[in-house]
DNA sequence: TCAGGAATTTGTCGCGCGTAAAGTTTTTAG
DNA sequence: CTAAAAACTTTACGCGCGACAAATTCCTGA
C-alpha cells in the first residue's frame, strides 16, 4: 500500500491527483474548491493522514487562525470556567485557542502578551489583572493585535469590553440586604488584587448612601490570590475582635465569602437569615463552589455564558472584517441575584 | 535614530555587527558564543527589540522548545493547580508550555493530542482521562512524541509515570478511620469519570478486608465532572433513605466530599468526630478548597509539587538526552494524612 | 612569540508552504 | 451550442530561519 508517509503538501497533492496550490486552497477553506475536487482530496486524506505543517503554514499566512486567551489566574475556578466557555466557542468558530494564565503577576502577564505577539494571533481575548496590569504594555499590545477585553475593563484599551455591571449588581444585592435586614458591612481586602474590587467598593458606598445608610468598609490585610485563606484568617480576626457593627456582611467576592463562612463556622456562629441565626453573609460572582458552602451562599451571578459568547462573537467579527471598530464598545451585563441560604 | 523596525535576523545581525549564523547561535543558546559577542548582541537587543520569528524558527529546528501539558479537566481546581506548577517549571527550564484541557471528553483529548502532534513538541506531560481515554490514540501518540504521564497511569504507555500511590493513601486513611471510630463506607460514583476512581475502590476494599471489616460500597448514579453536584444530590438521597450502615463515610475524592458535606449540612447532621457529631466524612486529594469546608475536611494530600517537579525533571532529561528510557519507570508518591475536623 | 584550537564569518542550501501570474480546462449561463 | 466565468494547473518566487562546510579571525598557553 501507499503506507509510505507523506512528507509535505507536494507529495500529498501528487497522491490525490490535484495540484498543490489547489490543495493549499482546500486547507485554507474547503468550500473554496469545486465539490468534485473536494471529494478527491478528502478521499486521499483518508488513505494518507497528511496535515499541513503548522509552522510553515503560519509563517506565510497574513493572518493565523490562532486566538489568544489570557486570564489573570487560571487556578481560580471562576476564570477556569469562563476560559473553558471561551475556548469551546473559539474552537467552534474555527480558531485555535491558546490559553495563557498570568498567574496573578504583572511580569507573567507581560510575558504572555509578548509570547502572543510573537505568535501573530488573529486576535486576543484578554482579561487583564486590572490594577496590577502594566497599562503601557497592554496599550501597545492592543494597538498591534485585535484585542477584546473581558471581565476587567481598562479604559480606552482594545476594541471592546464585555463584563459585569458592578454598579447594578452590587447595588442590587445591597438593596436586597437592606430590605430584608440590617444594612451590610462590606468585607474586602484593603489593597485588593482582583480586578473588579475597586468598582465594587465604590458601588457599595454609593448604594448605601442612596439608601440612607452609612457605608461600613471592613478592609482587611493580605495580598496574592489566596482569597479563601484571607477571608478565613481575617474573618477569624474580625469576629474575634468584634469589629462588625452589623449582623450582615457582604463580601467583595465569593472566594472571600467562602473563607469568611469557614471562619464563622469555626467561631460557632450560625449563618443565615431568620430566627436563630447570628450573621448573614453574602458574596459576589456565583463562584462554581458557592452552591456547596454551608450554608449555601447568597450571591450575585455573573452571566458567564453571555460574556464569553459576546466576547468571542465580537472578536470573530473584528478578525473577519479585518477592520477595527469606529468606536470602542463597552457592554455591561446585569448580575442576577441568587438567593440561597446564607443571607 | 534607528527606529526603523528590524524585519528579520539578517537585518538584526547587520545592526549588531555580527554575522547571522552567530546571532542564530546566540538565540539558540546565549552561552555558546564568546562573551564579547554576546555583549554586542545584547546591546543591539536593547536598542532594537528584535525577536526571531517563532514560526520560522520552529519550522527548521529538529526539535522545538515547546512542551505540551494536557489535563483532563482544567476547571477542576486540582488540575488547575498542578498545571500551574508544571507550567512554571517548564518555563523555568527554558521551555514554552502549551496548556490544553480535554474538558472531560475523549474527543477533545484526541483533538488535543492531534494538535500537539502538529506542533512537534519536544515532549508532552499528559494526564489522561483514564478510563475515558482512547488507548490506541494515546499509544500511537506516545510512540511519536516523548511523553510523561502523570496523575493517571496507562500501563506501558509513555516513558514514565508519576502519580499518587492510591493503595498506600487509601489504605492509610481507611486505617485511620477504623482506628478512631467505625469503619468507613466508601462513597463513590458507580461509573466514575475521574481517573483514579477504580484504583481507589479496589484499595478501599483491600484495606477493609485486611482490617477484618466488610467493605461497604455506596455507589451512586451520575456522570460528567460536576462532582460536587453529584455528591450533594446523591448525598441527600443516601441520607434520606438511610442507606448508611455506619457513621463514617470516605469519599472517593474531595469534590464528592464537598457536595456530601453540603448535603449533610442541609439535613442538619453535625459532621465531625467526638461527642455530638452524627457523621464523620473524609475525602481524598486535599483539594484546594477542602481547607474551607464546614467543617474542614479530613483528607489525604497528594504531593502536587513533587509530582509536578519530578514529571518535568524526567521530561527535560528525556528531551535533552534525546534517548528514551530503557525501561518505563513508574514512580508513586505517598499520600499524607491531613487531619482536619470532619473525621 | 608562535602554534593550534576555538570562535566566527561567508556563502549556500533547504524547509514547507503562501501567493501570484499566466495558461488551460471545466462549468455555467444565455 | 457558444461565450464567458469559474476553477484548476503550471511555474516561479519568497518567507525567515536552521544547518552545514570552508575560510578566516581570534584567543589561549607554553
């Protein structure tokens, strides 16, 4: 049999009885060749498992079919989940996703962009570290590569942004908490590392003032991305030192809340609403694990699927039209209140 | 100034006053050129930020500097964490890691290997789906690309395997549970999707028999990778239907345990050891979140760091020596009992 | 100071494919 | 049935770099 391996497109074109340029055209877009030609190529493809050399292809293409996906911290299930959605969508759209995590550090984020640039991707879906990002680097990157930001916005960078409307979402849960009990204190890191923290802090303050309450920021120490650990350790401290002037705590994100819940449990505080409960605790993000805390965490759900979908859609449009938007578009999705048992 | 962009190595060699082949040699290994030459190149490098074209480099190199990392499900924090370790180590060893998740499916796993093959990586670190893998595909892949398996072993495939000694780890926690209270039932999925489940089931049965107890397998329904959900839903059912003939439950992995804990909480069962507790629950893996369950989960810790380190070490050795091992090596790491509050 | 080896330069080829132009065949429309 | 359009083939070039051989320059040590 013709079990002699095919070495390159030349040889494959020979055994399929089609010229090399046409075969090349086929691999670029199977629908661009006549049906009869397509069939002959695909017949050959079954007999000899040939695939164009990845490097040779991309060296010469004006534009590759690669898209980069950069998230700030992949070991955070929130980002893992949204990355999974985006990856799948890119794949379905005919692109090859390349997933990179910044591991929570600016150096790695810059490295990631650098790596991506040398790969000449068709476009990039980018969730920056936010406060921890190097704006100059990102700006210069976005100027060279079609970039769509998600999750964390950096003003005027990239072609578009898709993310949560923190003002709406935080406002909503603050309102809910005020309506159903004591106004919440806001539990957060003093110098937060996660992207949306400042927006949420501001949204909390505004919402409280609008409702006629004095904001109560409980700002704890700690850095890095071990939010549960910080929530637990500082939660223990806050409870011990009786720093809470209210029985309701809104955490800046679910991971802090998970840690705080663990601390409350250790301190023997019953969490929940209604009779016999000492404390209400709410979070933010609808983290994949917040359905399994004890008690289940009341929180605000981000619409993962929509954010992923619209981001990819926009990038694909951008890449395929070849032109950038006339005006940068910012799309904010509303959060959804997820009432569970903790508040 | 010479702000005119450098287009290729030729031009860069010109502005740095060094010949192109020597520049090429420098990029391949900076220490392979004379110090004075290195300095001149690096001086030029600061003035003109040139980088060799990724695709052109890899097209011609016998061996690329890319290594693939494939995990079964990246949205599982366990794999996210170990992937993070491995990524960092590869990076430090001078390789470019390419992280791929199989998203829990065989088709995606095969696709991933296919993608990797077309990238001609120097080597691959691969945690297969296990039972869900397509052995033929993986075998043929490992025959073509230096492959080190981790987490989940497939007999006789790849150059080496690094993972947990399930017999030891499960034996240890079974022994601990028996010594300190009633012998445990084993809570697991009837047809598990996660890789090490069968080994753990067998290890449990063996340990129980060795200790003179009748094994008690609580096998619940459910598929996919939503282990917490399954643990919760089936935990509710098991508790409601009083299917437990003991007050001690060992879960096949921490994620199931997290779900089970949530169910027990909902049912008003106090989890923990000693007076006033209705049930002891233990897990397995020391999942990143098991420190923050209520109560904190007693479990067996896998030595993430060592598994990652040794796997990468072995792959680097393999790649740099250019030869495959005379004999496939299987290295099992001992689990460590992590005593917390749940059992 | 000089030999000899190491480092470098020069020149040249090849990798596998994209791409373009010009000529040929096939298909489609009138 | 014919002419135009579409698809294909042939031919040829270029991408940016790795790899190699031969010639040259540099550095080391006695």
